C-alpha cells in the first residue's frame, strides 16, 4: 500500500469470506480504516486489529474527508471501507471530488455486491434465456429523489428482472409502481442481510409484496428482486448444447 493514497474498498455483502483477497490484504496493512458503521460486518474489522477505526455513520462529508486527508498527509495507510461494492449507491463521487481538489491520490477496489449474494442465496440465475436477459438495478424515490424517467413504474414496463435496493421501507409504494408493468402473480424475492448469519429470505408475488414484507417486519438492509426469471423456467442456454459451436468447441 502506497502512502498518501486513499483506497475506497468494497467490503462485500457481509460474510467475511466474501471479502476479496486484495481487500483483506489492504485491511491488514491499513493504519486508518473509515468504515460505514453498522453496514459493515464487525468480523471484517477483525482483519485490521492494529488500525485506527473511524465510524463514518455520525459524520458528514466534510468530517469524513478531513479524516482521510489528514491521515493520508501524515503518511498513514488509509482505507475507506464501504458496504457491498462502492459503485452501487456508495456515495463515493463526492468524496473523490474532494480528494481531487486536495490533490490526494485514490483508488477504487471493487467488492461483491449484495445483489450477487442475494442471487446466490436464492440459487437463482437472474438472466434466463427466453425470459429475461436484462437486470435493472434501481431504488425507490424517498429522501433521495429518483429521475422521473427512471421511476420504478417506467422501468417495470420492460418486464426485465429488477433489483431494487434501499427500498424495503417503501414496499407499498414499490408494489403500486411494479403493478404498472408486471403481472400481479410475478415472482418476488426479498433477501435481508444477504450472506450474513441472520440472512432471511421471503418469497412472494408483486400482488402480495407490501403485506408480506410488513408481516415479516423487513424494513431495511434488504434487496427486492422481481421478475419471471425467479421462477427458473424458460429455455436452456445455447452455450452447452451439442450443436452450438464456438471458439473452443467445433
């Protein structure tokens, strides 16, 4: 790890064994780790027992950047630890903009997304031939607005597999918008705390989403997956068929 460089590191979905090898090495070498509070599994912080740990949950952007910049300029090895993968709702854009203004070097190191972990927990392929070859990643509009052109209702018109982040607490609104594009009986799976020991899986339909998620008491740290691909019906992939040739099989 190079001095005066900030590493934005994806912590993965929670299971410490789903942290990348490179991520684990960066944590072991880190002297300061600024982590996303309760969103990061405590087991991951065990990879850096000698590092200064800074919980970013109560801090505003200015405070977070000040910690990163002062530590980096002091020659400390600094890791900014985000849950999942930093590129999905990681709010790294504004942090990077500040670092560029301060002339601090940085690098983004990817992590396993909760989307990957949720699909694995369901043993589901999200892209099924003849059913859906597209996955839409989105969120419902709440305190953070969403462009009208990207509302769940408009995206639902595609009928593709949809992964809805950060929206379990808005299930009624999500259901209403989904019904504008999906059939009421369309399969839905809600995975809470994907890959963690307290992981929960709830299977339902678009028509029952709001009532079932309320009954289950799921209101956060969950991803909502929607689409016919979850039924695991459809055509077989051409990739392994006898008559399908490619560069490695004639």
